[in-house]
C-alpha cells in the first residue's frame, strides 16, 4: 500500500505578512485560537492602543500589533488631523537557524517537512530552555500545563494540504501563505510597487544577513521594524557556543592541573 | 526600541531549584576532581573518601532539583532521549547522568581498581559539571547572560572550586593543597569581575583575607555562601525586565 502522504508534493512554506494590508480585525488571532484550541491568557486592559494582548506567548500564537505614528502624508497616509495607525500581525518567525530548536534537549522541537519549527507536545518536558534561546521572545512555558507552546505553523492543516488557520481567515490577504521562495519574490515585487507609489517608509524585514539566517515568516512594515518588535540584528544564541565552551575548557583545564599540582606537593 | 517599550524577550521560567542545582552540581563536580587528584598523589586517604561521598551526595541531590523545575517532571527521562552537542542542556543532562552513575559507582563497586576507574570518570564529568552551567546561560538570547558568555564558565568554575575546597575543609580535612587551591580560587574571584558586589566579596576578597590570616573554616563558609549567592544573582539578573 502506498502512503497518501508520500505522493503529496512537499515544498518549504512560509508566511509573508504585509502590514500595509492589515486592517487590525484580529481574525487571525481568533482563527488561531479556535483551530488550535489555545486557551485564553488573561483578560486585562493594557491602555496601549487597541491591544490588550501585547505580545506573542504560550497562549497567543498570532498577535496583531497596533502601532500609532505621527502623521505622514503619502500613499496609505491619513488626513493631517489624524495620527496614523499601523497594524501588523506577528507570529513565530520559524527561523532558518532556530535557537529554540537547537537548544531543545529532548528533541521535542523539530523541523517539519514544510520547513517550519514545531514543538511536539508529547515529547516536551517543560525544561524552559527554548524560552531563553528564542531571539524573539516567542515561545513560552504555559504555567498550568507545564509544556512550552508556540505557533505550530498549523502543521496539522499543512499535512492535510490546507493553509494555516490565520492565513485562511485573513480577509485582506495581509497574511499570505505559500511556497517560501515564491512569497519572497512576491514580497520584493510588493515593496518595489509601494516605494514607486511613494510609500518610502515601507520596509521588508527578513534577517537573512544575521546568524538567524532568514525566517520563514517575514514581514513588510512601515517605519522602523523595531517598533513592531522586529529586532534589526537578531542572533541565534548558538553563535556563542564556541567562545563559551572554550572558556569552560580553559577553566576545567586550569582546575584539573591546579588540583594535580597542589596534591602532588601536598603536606598535611 | 520595542513595541510600546515592552520587553522583546521572555524572562526565564526557571525557579529556585535551578540556581540551587548550579551550586550543588558545580561544587560536587569540583570535589570529584580534588578527590582524584588526591588519590593520584596518594597522600590523603581521608580526603579521597570524603570527596567520593560528597560527589555522590551532590549528584544525588542534583537530579531531583532539576526534575522539580521541569514543567512536566514525569517526563524527565526525555532528557536522555537524544544527545545534542549543540545544546548545552543536552550535554549537561548526559554529563549529570554520567556523573551520578560514576560517583555512586566510585563508592559501591566491588574492588579498589574498579572504584578508582569510576572515580576518574566522576572527576572527568565533574570538570564539565563545574563549568558547563556558565555555557548553559551564556549561550542564550538573554543579554544579561550572553554578554558574559566567555567569562561565566570561568567564574562558575572558580567558585565551584572554592566551594569544593570549603566542603572538604568543613569535613575536617586540613592540608596545604586545599589551602593553596582555596587561595587560588579566592584570588581569582577577587579580581574585577561581572558578578554582584556581595557574592564577589564573599567568594573573593573575604576568603582571600581570611586564608591569609589562617582562618580556613571561616574562609570556607564565606566561599560557600558566595558561590551559592552568585548563582542566584546571575539567574535573577536574567529575569529582570527585558533581560537587559
């Protein structure tokens, strides 16, 4: 019997989130919660724009940010009497070199056949090491469950040939899902079009030149990406392993040698 | 600059057991090293015996501390499901497994030669035990830790050595070798470093001065306190807002 899965053409997939098309409806947040059965993570009033969620976490895998700007006239700008309002749907970046995946000591976090970074919930023992090795503050441990959670890239839906729930629910195609290379070309075309139309502050964020090696979820935002919690120079913490282990080896060597010499010349 | 100046990074979820383990495991590892050095020199049988007991007890305490910190403690064996050299925690889990097994074997195996072989394995893994926790927190995304990735393992190693000397001295061992190693560790820890002022003094200047005046047991107590406090301070530093 041939497996149905093996006959499916598998490509490396990605998310291209185009903030200039986002209307801040939060349908992606809701669709994600519904499909993945993600529990609520508290109800409180933040006082920060229309955002009471504030960030990605163990129980928020899509998060719509509401960035308020000083008025800028231009394509997509508003009347000068209003401040501008940017929306951007954040998600796990699914790094090419993923700090969490490399650091996971149980092998719970894996790279799927679609190139996504996936936490196997039946393996994770809640050690919390992924939390401090994610360069983006995405993954977190759910206190009442004990395991670490983040966006699964809707691995289950992708396996069934469906697009992730957030992309499916997005009414404006701000969240595009598809073949990673095709999306990157689409993003390049989109930003060229926006720049040509005068929206010169449109920026494509995909840290390919850093040790993260690019992300499978990348973003088009207006203004400084850092305002959207997209750091300019994220680093995979594994770049520090060599110097840190070298220091450990030097310390261990001095300790061993010191102990041998001290006891060789010992007097009680 | 971040979104509404909210911290970009998530703070560590580790609770008190983790720095406690850093202290116990580090000290036990360094004790195993001193035990084997004394065994090779062959001039202090009591110290060798004490070292093997302290190493085994430390290893026995270390496991439960780490298991207790897990979100799913019943799945602790998943730590030994794979070996990933690129993950300091995976290296640490396997090292602790080897350290625990060999430290216990060094006490209970039949035959002196077998026990010596086990003790040597215990010392070899002990060298990793006393230093790798610096790599564990150094090679992360937390700025308060990763800025010190190349010094934390040395600091943890030196303070583990100070603790090891202290534990053996408090067990009534008094020797020039221990004192010299205690002096060395205290001298290194008294050099300008990145640790908080309290643990810097307790593991550096204070025991250094006390040893110069011959107050070895007081120096030992100070070193132990400093070694414990510095690990709590370092883990705590990573939990501050934004890990900055």
